[in-house]
C-alpha cells in the first residue's frame, strides 16, 4: 500500500489549474499550427494566426489564454493500492482549485447556487470524477471548461433504430447549432451508449484524449474521420467567420447500453480545449 498525503494533491491541482489556463497542451498547440498551415480561406488563416499570437502573448506575459478561465473539471484515476492521508481527498482538490484561481489571478466564474447566482469568489467547487484502477499511482487530469462551448453541448436519447446515421445526424445538429458560439476551431467529444449520464461523462472525458490518438475500434475510428471531414465542410470556420477548419478533432468513446436505447452526448470545446495531466 502506498500512502500519498493530500497536501501533495492540493499542490499539484493548484499548479495544474494555473498551467492549463496559461499554456496550451502540446497536442492542441500542434493541431492549431497545422490548421493554420492548411486553412484554405484567407480570413480563416488570418484568424488562426491571430490565435497563435494570442497563445504566444499569454505564455510570455503569464496571462490566461482565454478570459473565461472555466469551471474546473477534475478526473482522477486512483490506484487501488493508494491510501490518502492527512485529510479529505475531495477537500484537498477543491483547496488546490481555490489556491490556483486566487493566487494565479484567474477569473472566478462559479456561483454558489444556480438560481441565486452568488459568486463563490474562488472558483470552487470543482466537478470531480473518480475512477478506481489497478496499481499504486494517481493520474490527475485538470480540464477547466469555459461555458461558451459548454452551453452548446447536447444529449440525444435516440432510438436503437436510428443507428449510426442517427448518431451522425446528432453530431452534425449539435455542431451546426453551435456555429460560432463555441469559438471554433472546436474539438468535439462524443459519448455513445451507456445511460443518460454515462454518455455525457464519456463525451467530456473524450475532450482530454490527445488529438493525435484515434479510437482503437476500427468503425469508430472511421466515424471520427468522417465526422471531422463533414464538420470541416460546413464552412463555419475559425471564429465562425468562414473557412475549412471548423474542428480540429472528433473524439468518440462508446460503452455498452440497454436494448431499448441509444444515448448520444456531444460535448463541444473551444479552440483552447484546456487540460493538464500528471501522474503521481
């Protein structure tokens, strides 16, 4: 059994909140640079170059890559041989978020009650997802999610008879309805199967998959490629101003489901698609 002090979790969460909000992940940076080289529309290319300038300035001057520093989503894959000591794991994560957003001078966007709307002033609480896995390590993924794109996300409770064509239509409906509001070029996370909440969780987690990593399931890999091509042919383009780069990737995850259902979730993320990953 390996013991990890929760203070170590707090420190890492704090650093990861600041890191994710100031620096693009390597896969996203590479995808944006490639998009700028391949974009066929002059205005679209100009927008992509401006996004590159924004990222450079953010890194040099230590300012956020987007003014919406998001609501913090944290995925933890916890080895079953790990014991946490020194306090509550959940409290330690939220303390890391609090320190990261307060000390990192990041915008505080979380309200205590969804209807009363009083700001918590430290961006807590985070949205936490725990998985217990074999081993004695802890994998932490911090993904601050801005709500320009989050508000454009959708769940479709399809009928089994809708099949793969119904899934394709659902994805395209979500993307077209989002249009410029999701700050394209976007990353599209899709969850197919499970239940109402399971497909949504898969879609959110799919956004954190490296963009150069395709599904291991052959027909899903083909579906990812087809949907990326179809989305980029919509002409929405960078910033919604037209072009051939509307999405940088479509990441699809699947799960077994009930004989009577075909749940599909489409979780859209903007061009920064922030996430930081560490293994302790």
